[in-house]
């Protein structure tokens, strides 16, 4: 799983219904982003909003559709 935001691909460690946990978080302000998940060659993409942005000091990153 990857989170694409402003041309960067950030690996996702865990995905929940309204949050995600990045493997290596970086600082990023609130923005639109896209999650890409590939299982057995089938790729699914969906747009999300990073509600509070990404913060290195926070484990979870809130998302909304």
C-alpha cells in the first residue's frame, strides 16, 4: 500500500477506516492524496483528504474520503 501526495509515494504500514499509519512519516500539511493498494495484481485507488496533514510525532494520520 502506498500513499501518493504531491508526487511522493509513502509506504503505508497500516490502514484503518479513518486513519493510516505510515512506515516513515514526514511533515506535510493537510492536502488531497491518493491511496493505492495492490493485492494479487489487482490494483485499487481512491482519493482521500489528509485532515490534519502528516506529522512525524503522531503515529496515526487521519483521513477522510
